[in-house]
C-alpha cells in the first residue's frame, strides 16, 4: 500500500512545507512545524464561493434596523456584563484561567434559560456527558432539560446546530473543536480561526446565540489567534484569585453594550452566585490599622468598589525587586521614581511589593495615590489613620490628577463609613453635601501635599 502523503504544518501560522524545517518559512517561528496528513485534493480554494451571495448596495436609511432582542440569562451579574442579556445571533467569547468556573457559570446560565423556555445546547469537548451531568447534580440543577452534546468535530456540531436550532449554544471549548478540512491539530491557530469563523457564520445565519469558551495562555491572554477577538461580538474575561471565592467577569469588548462593566460572583458549593453589592468585598478586615495598607475606591463600569492596596517595603539585596500583583509593574516603577523625585521618599535599596487584595486587577491610574501612600506607610512603619481612603492619578511632574466620577467614589466611601479621604483637588466637592456626611475630604494638588497630609493625619 502506498504511504500516505504528509506535509509539515506550522502550528503558529498554519503555513505548510513539504519537509521538516527548524524555522517556519512563513512566519519565521522556530520549531513549530508538525507533521500532518496532506489534504487529499484541493477543494479548499473556493470553499466560500457558495456563501458569497450576490451582494446589493442599499441606502443606510432603507435598511430595516430592528433593535437587538436581548434575553436575560437569569443571572443579573452576567447580564450586566453582556449589556442586558444574550443577543440573538450574537457570539460571545469567554476566557479565563483553568478551573476558575467558566463551565460552571455557563451551565448555570443555560439551565436558567432552558427553564425560562429557551432551547439550549451545551457542546462539551473537554468533559464527557457524565461529567457534565455530575456537575449539574452538584449545582442542584435537578431535572435539567439542557441538551448536551459531547463532540469536538466542527462539521458534526454545525449539523446539530442546524438540526436543533437552539436559541443559545455553548461551545466548551473552542480549542478542542477541529474541522476535518484542516490537517492541523485541534487548538492550533489555523483550527481555532477556522472553527470560530464557521460557528460565527452559523450564529449570524440562524440567529442562535453562541458562547465560545476560550483557553488563556500563561500570560493570561486568550489563546489562539488575535483575530478571534475581532470575529466575535463580545469578549469576556473571567478573573479572580482561585484561592478566594470571589470571581469577576469583565467585558473587554462588546458590540451590544458598554465595556469595562464587571460582574461579581462568589464561588459556592452550589456554583457561582452573583454578588449584587460588591463594594466592600475586597477589603481585608484589620481590627486596627496596619502599616502598608491604603484603601482606594475604584470605579469599574457603573459601580464603585473599595479595594485595599497593600505594600511591603523591605531592605533588599544588591538588585532590589519590585513586584506587583493586580497592578501594573511598569507603573509601579514610575510611581517609585515620582515618589523619590517629588516627595523625597527613597526606596532605591529596598524591595517593594504591592498587592491589590482579593485578586482584583486594577488597570485604572486612579490607584496611583493609594499605591504611593501604602508604600510610604510601609517604609515608615506607620499606619494610615482608621477609615482612610485615597484615590487619584499621579503624573510624572508630581501633580495629582482627578479621577473620573470622583463624587460617586466619595459617596460610596461615605456610605461604607470611611471618615478621611485624600483626593485630587478637582474631585473634592465644592459645597457641603449630605451624601458625604461623616467623611472629611482633603483635596490635594501635588504628591508632596498628599504625603504631608498623610503624615500629619497618622
Ligand atoms: N465540590 C465542589 N464544591 C465547591 N466548589 C467546587 C466543587 N467542585 C468544583 N468546584 C469549583 O469549581 C471550579 C471548577 O469550575 P469549572 O470546571 O467550571 O472551571 P472551568 O473554568 O470550566 O475550568 P476548565 O478551564 O478546566 O474547563 C473549581 O475550581 C472549584 O472552585
Ligand atoms: Mg471547563
């Protein structure tokens, strides 16, 4: 029998070569060529010809614009990040660390939708049907009518989708799905791109909302081609510290709603439960104030949340370390330089560690002031006063810039019983407002002013 013809496919770019090479001739990546069976004929060239309908040019005003139909999932926190619910024909990509709860949340959401009378389909490529059933029992979803399909071949999934016509389908995960048309392995860039494109097209054509679960890389970005994020309508990230029970879902991109909205969940034995009032969950409970801790108010999406920033400054070796968890490391280096230059606080020979409590990731620069105050407090070994909060961006020239929607942040702090606030001058309220009762607000213009104030208050 004749040996089957093989070729070498790059698992980075999908390019091929007739023989093995150390370096891919297409994308110049090293050691990425993997042997695979060559496709028999070449029907791939005009694969999309049938799909290209004769397109017509229309005036924008003549196109009937129907408002998007949203179906609430029954989980308020998930609906919040989705912009109100799942959209007909919308494609959502949800990524997150292993074991964070992606499958759990989606199974819960599907069950709620099914109970509300929607047709649902859960395609699992990572677990067997029995495992999914086991999870559903644990989550207390007894008698669940969610349809389950354990399948990883794209063509079969597409056939099932068109036969069942579910209102919403979950593909768990896109990295396990493979198309017969391609020879590269499941999870490779070419496969992920191809399968996601087919599923997206199926969603748009049939009106089925599709949720794709995506793996993340070691760095925390979605695995697979970047183009995946462009293809879909909504990109959600699941984040949080696996050691704490709180999980956040963040919308990175949303064609049907606001981005940077976050949903907060608590992982319980019965699955993920929404936390509707999350403002105080990221505070650790100190009975007395401790050095190196400063609370800030962060505003993600529409809700302010209080997050404790902790810093530890300790004498380091010849090359001191700067480490941050939940905050940007480059920004930390910058803040240390500003602290030295403008406030005379030197940490050159010290190890500096900063941490946002509870596994939250803070990307907004409004954390700057709290980070600097926490560092100074740790260096001096003196705690900030009880009930102290601070927020504000700090510039390279040592100026303290206002944070967006400062009044809302202050109101939340006052509501939770905080008593002293150091904030940018522009964020300090002009007149006495009932909402800030009990909170003494100090507006500052420059970092040295803030440091001086913190010293006199402590
Ligand atoms: N018996 C249990 N009691 C409480 N929590 C549990 C129990 N079993 C599992 N969990 C929680 O569920 C999480 C697993 O969730 P899930 O399988 O949905 O994650 P995932 O994001 O889909 O992971 P993967 O990327 O591996 O598919 C575990 O990390 C754990 O926190
Ligand atoms: Mg899973």
